[in-house]
């Protein structure tokens, strides 16, 4: 199904990514860099100059070593001490993420820090939360109290530590007005120009569109999800339309099609060559306006390569263009391989390029309008083939009506983008901006309503897919077998067997997870224990004023399981009996007690509880660990054997 001659760059890029991941997980010291470098240059020399039977394999080995070198260099930026608590230094603001709450996230690259009265050169980034007004390019002297970024370790919860680790960020701090001093500002740049245009565009949307449509419009047009309501995000996730909320290859493709449509109407004044260059320039500007996310850059590079090849009448292969785009992104930032947007974008495009013709050829429809609908559906199915394992791994659920929401995305995304970009372009013309803003608001509201309707259809979401890393690798190995054997005589049988094995494996994993009895003590500031059995999830808590935060903590766990949830408020003297002689309760001394497998545990909420323990102590996260083998929620949620 995939020929090496038409996909060599794709293969090399995949090996490059494997080298990045391997070295990032198994190379624990930068001193091994010199040996990896020797391996790279030696294998490259053999592959290029000593051509032989195994030169192709050796070239792949060279790219593997090259990927390892890239990530070792990237991780070497971590040059702040591992035990840093107070940072006195000098740095520059590289990114500002504003929020409606007024608390902004600011990424600062530290250029130097003080240690023992000396300034030590540095290049590590930190993340700071502040209410102070900050701008890209501000150069600051600061003194900050830092904490290592650490996940709470609760089931189903967003792993903030892993997320920032993939951005090479380890430390977080708060910055007040007395914690910094502005000393300089980077000269005005193209990036700052794009940021100013983006902020002006955002203000235009907030001014002309109604409140309930603002968040979705900003997400679709500019990729800014900061104003989206939780309900909207949940509806799009349940309907299988999350990809439209993050500017991606879909948006870049639509923008290129819109530009091509307009320039074709101007063919008397604009030559084909000029039209291609103009399309690339304007699309690049749009990519910058949306923040140059990995999925957008991947799409721009890929489509740019294909257009440039068309311009020069070269033979071009889409798979090689995809591989080249991946290579450029990984070369620029090796940690992009961990970006979920990059992973989904890369896999979705791979699925479309490899499987679309096979899927669309299953059914032939004569009516051209119905055929267009089927072709759009086939694109969605082809993308799902390569992205489903990753979606199940990260989100634990599958949208059964993705094909229906995909039709809506096809219908609305292009119109919303077209009107939205026209609205931004004509924003200075008050009358036209008012009309276009009203039309855009109506379209967004209708789109939002229809997606919500799909999400509410019975059985719209299949939940309970809590795949392990091993299960994810196994599913992609099955997919790899299908790709490798695609041109053999028995390819259909191999594909059918692989699909059946994959479905049986996933359903077995799902059933095993759903039927597992679990008793979990959550890492929370207030006592929180959950018990799951036979499709029901019981949530025990004792502070009613914390219910909102508790529901937020439990929600991701619940969504992955699809369990019916019952919240149970415990008071002093309550004792809830569970199956198998287990119980959860609060005794008359106001002590949380949990009994499981003939063992009794006690939540330690303060030092007074330690004076009279009624079971094996489990310390709350805010209490310090004093002994090596203590049970502490500071290390994450604790799973008790039920």
C-alpha cells in the first residue's frame, strides 16, 4: 500500500521520530552525546560513500542517531539547578496566555541567574502566573519563588507535569508587582506584528459577536480556545468534532481553497505563478496569526511543497511531502513529537493519503451531490483509521456519530472561516463589520446547536477505553502490518484479520477496565474517596462547600469510564458498608477511616491525627513526608486493593 520510492522521506521522518523518543526515554546523561554523534557520522558516511547491500538500512540508522542528537541537545537547555527554590535572574518573555480571570500564564526564558554572587548563563524556560501586564519581548530582572511542576496523579486527570515536560519546562512561580523590574524590550519584530494583529482581531470578535458565539468563533478562526465554555468543549468532544476547535490542516486547506477560488476569478490580472506565490504568502500570514501551531505548520509546509512542485512541473508525492513537513518540524523542535496536535494531524493526514481512495471506492454514487457527501465522509473514515488508537489512549472514548459531525464540519467550517476572515479584513468598515458579524454570529450559533444535538443523541459516545501504552503500540503494529502488506495478494485477508484482532483486543481491554473494582483515595485538599463497581461510581466527601471542585476532579475519571455517578456526603458518625466487608466512614473523633482487604486506613489531615491513628496512615498532600515508606497523597492518588 505504501511504496518506498514514493514515501522515502516519510520513512526517514518516522525513523527520526523513533530516535527522538528512544533517546529521550533511555539516554539519561548528555555525556553520551559524543558517542551518538560518532554513530551518526559513521553510519551516514557508510550509507553515502560505501554503497552496498545494507546501505539503505544504514541510512535509516543514521536518521535514528540524528533524532537522538536533536533531543539530547534540546534537553541540554535544562541548566537551572534541580533543587532551585528562589530564582534571582534575568530573562525575556517569550509567550503570554491571557485568560478571562485576569490571571495570565507567562513563559520566560531565563538568560542568567544568580548563584553565590555570580551570574550563571542559562537558557531554561519557566512558567509564571501573574496579574501584571506583560508583553512578548519584555526583558526583566526578577526574583521568584519556584515550585517544581507536579501532577496530582488522580485518575483521568490532565497530566500537567508531562505536558510541560514536553515543552522542556520544569518550574512554576507566581509574580507580583514587586517581584520584577522591566529593563528593556526586544525591538519590534514580525512576530510582535502578528501578535498585535491577533489581539486586534480578537477584540473585533468580542465587540461584534454575541457572548455565546464569541468563544467558538475565536476557536475556529484564530485557534484561541481561552473563551470556550466547558459545555461547548464537552459537546464537541462527544460529537467527535474537536479538531475544528484547534486550527489545523483542515483550516489551512480551507484557506488555500478560498484563496484559490478568489484568485481564479482574477486570472486575467494574476498569473498562475503569481497566484501560487500569493496563496503561500497569505496562508503563511494566516498560520502566523493563529500562532504557528505544529499542525498548522505541518499543513503549510506540506501544501507548500506540493504547490511549489506543481509550479515547477516536478513529480510530487504527497507522502513524501508529509514526511518532509514532519522532518522540518522535528528538526526545528524535537519535542514537537510529544505534541498531541502534531500527532493527530500527522496521523490523520497519513490515513487520508493512504486509505481515502480505498474507502471512497467501496461505494459508487452517481448523483454528484450525494457523491460529494460520501467523499467527505470517506475522508473522515480514512482519518479515523489512523487516529482512533491515539484518541482512545488520550480521551478514553469514541464518538459513534463522528461521520455525522464530520458532515457538519465540512458544511460550516468553510463558510465560517470565509465570512470570519472577511469580517476581520473589513473590520475597519463599521457598517460591513456589523453585517458580517451578525451573519457570523448566527452561523456559529447554528453550528454550535447542531453539534450539541449530535452529542445528546442516545449512544453518541462509547466510553471506558482506558488503553495502556502497550495496548497503543500493539494497535499501531497491527496497522503497520496492514500498510506493509497492502500490495500483496492476500492483503484483504490480512486487513480483515488485523481489524478483527484489534476490535477484540480493544473490547477485551475495555471490558476488563469497566468490570474492575476500584477503591481510590484522591490527591485533594479535602478528603475525597471513590469506589467503583459494576458500572457505578460512588464519590465520598465531607465538605459540601468543596463539591464544585470535587465534581471537576472526578469528572475526567467519570467521563473515561462512562459510569453512573452518585455523590455521598459523609458526616461525623456515618459509616457506609461496601461489598466484601469494606467500609468508608467518619468516626466520632472526626477521623476518616477506610477498610479494605482486612486492612484499615486512616486519612491524616493534621498532626493531631498522628497522635491517635486508628489505621495505616495516609497523609494528605499538604503534610510533609517524614519517613521513606509513608503513604502520602503528595505522590498522587492511592489505589487501595478492594
